[in-house]
C-alpha cells in the first residue's frame, strides 16, 4: 500500500489542479469537459494508472475509445506509468465496436445464434443489399439501414414510421437484409453495438453480471457518441454509477453520422450527482489564437460553456486573406512563404491546412509553377491520385 501511495503521488505530480481533481475521482459519475489542447489524454491515462496504483483490480476497469489508434496510445501511456507487477492482467481498453465483438463471442447464444459468426465489411454489405434490390441507390440503402440500427429501429418500426413510398421500400429491404444476415450468421459493423444492446436489454441478470465485472468505466470523445452507445452504457452501469466520460461539447462534428450532442449536454441529468471538471488550460496554442477561438465559439447555442486559458506566449496576430478565387489565394500564400523562407524561416516549420483533399489541387499547381518543394501529409498528391 505504501508503495502504491508513493506511486500515486508521483503520477499526479505533473498534472495541473483540474487534471488532478479528475484523475483522483473514483466513485460516482464524472464529466470531464476537456477543451482543445488541454491535456485530455494525459488526464485520463493518468486516471487509469491512478486507479490501478491505489489497488483497484485492473480487470474491473473498462475504457472505451473511438479508434484503435487512440486505444493503443492510451494503453502505452498508462502502462508506462506503472510497475509491470501491478498489471499482470491488464484492463480492457478498446473501441466500442471491439468491446461489442468480444461480448458477442461469449454471448451470441442469447440470440439463438452460434458464436462462429462472420463480420462483414462495407463492400460485403453493399453486395448483399444489391442482391436484394437493384433499383434504389445502394449508398442510400447502406446509410439508411445504418441509421435505423443506430437509432434502435427494427424493420417493422422503420416500416411503421415511413411516410414516403421510398422509405417504405427501404424498410422492406432492411427487413430482407436482416433476414439474410441472420440466416447466414453474419454481423455488420453496426450489429457489434446493436446486438450486445439487445442481449443486455433482454437479460437483466446478464446486464448486472457484466456491470459488476466492469466496476469502473471510462469513455473518450463522449461528444461523438450516438443514442445506441448511450443506451449500451446505461446497461453497463446497471449495478453502479462509476462512469467517467471525457469530451468537448465545442468539438462535436459528427452529427451527420448519428452522434448526438445531447449525450454530453444532458450527462448530468442522465446520471445523478455528476461531478463536473473543466480542463480549460490550453498547452497547444498561443493566446492570440485562443482569444479568437473563445470569441467565436461563445456564439454556439448548444454548449455547457468553458473558456480556453493560454499557457504559452501571446503570439503573432492573425491575418485573413480575402481572394476572388483559389488561384489568387494560392499566389498570396506563395508570396508569404517566399518572404518567410528569405527571412530565414525553416520550410519544415511552415504548414498549410485544408478542409478536403480536393482543395490541394490549386496549391500544388501554384507550388510547382513557383518551384517550391512541398510534402503532402496524410494523402496522395493530386496528379498521382
């Protein structure tokens, strides 16, 4: 215990006050409102390590993320803070969908199906749907069926809700698609959440068992969760309320794929006696950037409210280009870059960010004409593409 206590103090020593409060919270629901660049990952990985350091069984901790990359980064950072002897059996740290997959491997029989099911990808899904219907655009059918599943609508409910003939047809195709999956013991990506929800919803005893197994649950990027993920979390917390969620209501951008901002805005109503911690100190950007960001975001109607506080120098003022078209914009950018390089700025310290890949074309053409070398990150050069 003394070793654990000393280790716990060391773990918390590099955190600011808000981060410490969040990392040391143990029982009961907690909402960590984490502004951009506020050390969110550091806080929740430290909290994970802290829980283990004070003697909580790692097997009783479940951390859910949105990407495999985020899961592996958190795992690496949390485990590096601990003595290896403390994590003989590591805590489960994975995506929502990976958790659903592991759950189904053990409990698929609850749906009278075998656990040797096969997961289909998007191409398989399109092929199956196309074999059912060739008239309606396949991409529309794929999107609507996914929306139905994430909204917990069964084929018959989708059919009842459909007012237009097109959506009645889509609901019928959804029904045939579901029959095909069940008959061939196939599972699509959305089923990895929907089927565990159905199993737990219909078996309270099992829901309590799983909830008792995972006594401490953490969720990253909570602002991006949808209705189905929220309902699943409610069932996982059926025997306790030790749920810690981390998110930023100002960074919710996935409404188009089913995420609902209500999950984070109403968290304190969904879970009684919620402890709210705001991480507002920003370690990434200059004060100038943060002041502009704060002035913009405060106009958002649906937000809980926080203000990013700078920890770095003031920084240069922001300049705005106003251009007639993308070619004029590119010329202005190139002039500025040439001035920076002539004044001694290292080209590797200059970056251009753009919204979608197609926007790289005018920039690449301009750079090629100007003889400026560039490196495209995270994509393929326009003409190679």
